[in-house]
C-alpha cells in the first residue's frame, strides 16, 4: 500500500525509498514475505521527509482491499457479520505484525477495538496508526454494502495540522491525546448479517491462516496445536498424547511448552471448538448432527451442552437469532 501511494499518488521513487530503509522492493507482491517492523518504521520516517504530508496514512489506506491481506482478507470478506470479521482480525492479527496486538472489548451498547503495543518501548510513528484506523474503515465499507460509520475514534497522537482532512475522512468524532488507540462501534451496526457472508469460505481461509502462522513462527506451539485440531477434529476427539505424537514430541514436552505459553491443551481444544461451532451453526444448511461429528463429539447432547456454555443459547436458538 505504501509503495503504491508513493509511486502513484506522489510520483516518488518508491523503490529507492524502500532500499534506503533496508527493504527489498521486489518482495512487495510476495504473499509469504513479511518486512521487519523496525525497518518499516525507518521507511515511514523517510516517506514523511519526502512527502511532507502529515496525513499520508489516509491515502495509504485507500490502496487497501481486504484481499491485500490474502487469506485473512478473504476470510474478512466472507465473515457472517462485522463482529465476526473483527473477532477474526483480532485472532489472526499476528499475520500483520509482531509489534502490535488487537483486543475487542464488549461494553453496554458498544464494542471497542483497541490497538496496543506488545512492547511498550517500541516506537511506532503516528502515520502508521493513521493508516491502521483508515484501513479498518475502508475494509468495513467493503463488506457492509453501504456507507459505514464508526461511533468515534480515540487516538494517542496529538491533533495533526491536517486535522480537517482526518475529520472529513472519518466523519465521526476523533479524540486526540487519548490513553489508547481505539475504534468504537455501536453494537447494532456490527451484528447484522452481511451480504458477502460465506461461512464455509471463511472457515477454509481460517485454516490457511493457521497453517501460515504455524510456519511463520515454528515456536508458536499454541498455533501448531490449533492447526492440527482444525484438521483432525472431524475424525474424532484428539487426546493430548495423540497431539504430542503429531507434533513429534513427548507428552511432557508438549505440556511444558503449552504451560510456557500460558495455555493448556484443554483450553485450546475448547476455544477451537467454540470458534468452529459458532461458524458451523450460523451456516443454516449444516445439520446439527453433522456439526456434532465435525467438532469431534460422539453425542449431540454433549455438543448442545458445550454450545450453551459458550454462548448462553442452544445451537437452534443461536441459529434462529442469527
């Protein structure tokens, strides 16, 4: 996105700036390559010096399309609701960056999407955050099928000199000098079914992302376990010893690695089943008995009890309300 903005919007030598920041411009269209975050920050500083545009992040975001994010983008496009899409973005944001993480918090009549630094000592330029806010806005427009508005924005940055451009772009209240970088959504605006919804396609792209993340970070034992669970659940419940065998390690090693990641096998199994269950139930064509076996349950009553624990509703109640 930044390369296109430089090349087409500002008529600047994008390749030269990328090389000056230590980034290989030939990898721009490689879906399996990710630039180092610290070098991207160097690039941002060079870009600001070159363009002298404090609101360049807004222009960068206009070059994004959900498919820019590959499997994550296709899963976003096929999500059942905007809430479903946001939860998916939070779950797989590690695909985008290691420096930041997302949290989605539920409040009385709003949801809040908060962007936080993993390491508070990391330095992220304001325009990088501007691009994030604007990119989420563009992606929401892409799947809602009509003009979409946030409720309001909180930004840690000071108000820019080009604040009028920012206010015109988002057309909602923006609070600067805030403690957090946040997007606030009204609940009723993100729970309606989307015209682009395709639960099966979203699920297939989730699996691609799990596989990508397990390769990206071979030490991420939680992601490796999730990837195998999604692949094997339909053949029956996989116990912890069988998972250890799949990962070519002893049971004790698996348990130790999960503990070091502040997790355990039971929690991962439950979380994976919950995510899949909600997507399967929303897909009206899939019979409940089939979902039961797809999730590795031997009895439908066991699945129903688990689903009610996760959502507060039976599967049929949840489906009827979706």
